[in-house]
C-alpha cells in the first residue's frame, strides 16, 4: 500500500481530523491502546507524538506514512512536540531513570514546618521539665547540707572565765 492510498483510506475513516488519539491509531498499528501507551512511556512509540494540552496525538500524515511505506519507517520520537497551552506548566516530568524504583514526592513545606514546630514545642517542654527537676533536686541537696551542718555538734568555744 502506498502513502497516497493509506492517506485516502485514513481520511475516509476519520474525515477532516488531522490529529488522532492513541486509541484511534491503535487498530491501524495492530496493537491495543494500552500497549501503545506503554511503548510511548518507554520512548519506543513508532510515530512522532504531538501534545495537545494533556493528551497525546498523532498526525494522520505520519500514520499514513508509517502504514503506507513499511520500509521507510520514521525513527521513534525522542522529544514530544508541545502545542501551546493556555496554562503554563510548572515543570515537565523528567523521564524515569534506568531503575524501576518509584519516585517519591517530597513532602509539602507546610507539613514539614508544622512537624518541625511540634518537635521544637516537645523539646521545649522536655527542657522545662528537666530544668524544674534540676532545681527541685538542688533544693533537696541544699536542705540536706543544711541539716548536716546543724546536726553536727560544734566544738565548744573556749570562753575566758575570770
């Protein structure tokens, strides 16, 4: 099948649509939408992907070229082309590293600060309790020292009696 035949067949199936979803492309590639999503997440999707908002789309022309000319397959798309969106994105998701370890989302700053505040309050309470205990023990020791001095008999003083 040539490119022109594949394009005319796809236009007959999809009408005026220029960008197709992964689910619409799946039957023409001979895979399920889930299998294609996995290929896309690994960066091994056989067609260039165009991002429209949050969804991934494939150009009808790229699909026709892939289906129509099997010997002239385009290389897997490394970088996805992003269409301008209304909301700016904070940061693009980084590709996962070679390991299969799940990434952990860092805790929010507010939660961290509240936890740190509770820790400081607990430590301050412990410090106050230890300080009170120290003063109480010091008072007991002082009382004991005073009692020891008072119970000791002082040597009689020599007085000059005339």
